[in-house]
C-alpha cells in the first residue's frame, strides 16, 4: 500500500511539474510584454507658458496559429532581424544590434531559436564570437501621444517584435526595443 501511495505522489508531482513547465512560456511572455509598456507624463510651467507631454505605449502578445507566420524582416534604424520560422516553431535568423552608446553595430546569427506562443528564445552569436541569450515577444504595440491622457493627438498600432536590451558587462542601462515588421 505504501508503494502505491508513493508512486501516486511521484506521478502527481511529475504531472504538476510538466504543467508548470508548459505554462512557463506564457508567464515569460506576460512578463516581457509588461516590461515593454511605458507611460510618461511631463508638465513644465515657465511664466505664462505651460508645456505638457504625454506618451503611452501598451503592448499585447500577438499569438498566431501558425508560427511560420512570424517569418519576415523586423527593423528600426538601429536594429534589424530577418527571421525564418517553421510550422513546428523552430526558428533561425540574422541581423544586427546597435550598441547602447550608438557608436557601432554588431552583426549576429540567431541560433537554437524557438517560438512558443508569442515568445521567441534563442542565442545570438555575434561576428566576434560572443554569444548572448535572446528573448523577445511578438506584440501588437499601441502608441498614443498628446498633451495629457485626455488630449491625444496621435495614436497608432503596429505589429512587431519587442525585447529588452541591456548595456552589457560594463553598463547597467537598459533599452526597450521594438522592431516593426516590414
């Protein structure tokens, strides 16, 4: 009887572990999406002049039924990623990053990459041989701008991929990066 209870507990533990692991990409997707969001409001009064600026950027995961639909070219002026994704979620790609100081671009190949839901993970292998883990999320990004939350003058939604770039070993700075699909 003890053996049966022990086996049942082990099987239950394995089942719970597998369920938690299966939920991990969804949890990480939500965390990355939240870290890409940004709201900023500034107001300056100088004499008779008042200046207000409001910026609100919200992201939603863009989950596609067929991961191959994520294939394509994603870019901004400082970053580029050309991505190829198969129906089973295997991915590969290449592109370049711009260092946070803006002085230099670094070409890379994306290796051992996978798409799970809206989450892309892999390893960036740079031309100098350095390797870095890579996590990004496919999103629909809505950007609103105006003088305040009640006075929006510009609003747009774009599909692309977002990630957080860190400054590296000698810097603690981070940068929210959004690459629009072209």
